[in-house]
C-alpha cells in the first residue's frame, strides 16, 4: 500500500504502462460534467500518461521534556494549510490562528494518515499523509482522469 509521498522511481508504474481500472473504482476527472468523485461504470484498460507522487507534510513534533508527559508541537505546516487539509480529511474545527493541536492530532490519528517517526529519545516527527500517489490518463474528450495508485488492479508493460 502506498501512502503519502513516494519518489517516482519507487513507484511500480511509469508513463506508457497499460493498467486495468476495475468497475466501481473511485475516479476523479477534469470533465466539466463530473463534479467530485465518481465510480467507474465498467472495467477497462488505460494507458498511463503520468503518475503523481502523493503528498506528506511534517505536521509537527512530539516532544518529551524530561518527564513522562509528551507535548505535541505544530511545526512544518502553516495553520491555514492545516485547516484546509483537515477540512478535506473530515476533521472539522473552528478556523483559528491558534488551532487545538493536540485535539487535531488525535482526530487525524483516527483517519489512519498519521505516521510517527522517532528522531531521538525525546523527539519524534509527526508525518501527515494527505494524498496517495495518483495514476493519470487521458479520458474521453481529452479530459484528465485519475485514481489512487492503490486502486489499480492489473499492470501490463508496454
């Protein structure tokens, strides 16, 4: 499973690969008649035009200050960006320049998009995987269509 940012060289797909999109796969498109996410109506094969690497932010740090108590510190992401990312992930709170960081951290953990990476005995980085890598292809009418790389069911080398 690919979560968050991955270097393109580490991803299993590249431009020109032919992949199978299963019926029911969640798709998005630039087509003006497609508003938001929709499901593929049938199983079909497409030729990959490009792969986007996903996105991971450093949300903050967990710091133990010489005691068993730990503190979550917002760092590496602006509060306005954090607000909009949280809205997109379904974590709702009042728009504020002083967000409730520890509450947000606990809510984001429930989404499964948080990864804690231990940096030293008293500090860990909190990574927030906002988007997974995406596979993009030219759809009908020349409009871009894409899906999560984890939803691809089959790959044929060109």
